[in-house]
C-alpha cells in the first residue's frame, strides 16, 4: 500500500466512516488515477476538471464513477445544491430534509454509520419529504422521487415505510413548506 493511500485510509477511519464509504472513496480515487494513467499525487485540479466535465456517456467518464450521483449535499445545518443538478428544487428539498430530520446531526456525534439510522432509511425519508414538497407546490420531479424512494427502499427489504418515519416525513415536509410562507399569510 502506498503512503498516500494509507494516509487517505487513516483519515477516513479517523472520521469514523463506514467500511463501505471508505471502500467507495478509495475506489473513486483509484478510478480517477487510472483514467489518467498516473499516480494520484501527480494529478492536478485541471485533471479533476477534465475528469468531471467530460460529456456524459463518454468512455471512462469520471461522472460515471465518481460524481454522477452528487446533485447536492448536507452537512451540519448547511446544504449545497450542485449548479448542474438536474432538478434543483427536488435536490434542495431532499438536502433540507436531511437537515430538518436530524440526519446531519447524527453524524456529528462521532458514531459510525452502522450506529445511526441506516443510510437507506435516511435516503427514503429525505426523498419522501422532497416528494411531498414537490407535489404540494406542483413542481416537476415527483416521478424521479418515486423511483429514488423505490430504489433505496429495496435496500430496506422493500418493507413499508415505518410509521415513525412516515410521521417524521410529514412533519419535516410541513416545516419546510411553512418556512416558505410569509407570517401574515399563515394567519
């Protein structure tokens, strides 16, 4: 194992990332390096831009292995939506839901992924909140939300959404939707 790979592994483990997350990150860096047939320590920001900006569907395109799914992100109480997000409202609602549902504060406690709400349930809850918000406001993307929920629910064994999660979903959607209404309009 190279010094650089060991340093990355040590840092990911220090942050208590789950084994699957560590493996995914290491694999992504490995694919990035293979794309340019050089060691990661010899790659620059320009290499990264080229890797991410290649046209979708290109052979060995970086998006297919590293950034394809990253439409947005939530950390602590902040969210980010990619300027390239296909459905920015859907992504914004999804990331806001992670914050409102407390998914981002769970990771701040220092627990590993296995000691938290399972990722599949967190994704189902957040996307269900996004679906409710999209439908309530008549915005596009509900069909994509349904597919996303079904995909993650398969990882839960295709069980019905737990009652407690359903309550949390509707409460979070209500909080997000009310946040966008002026105080005098609520009366």
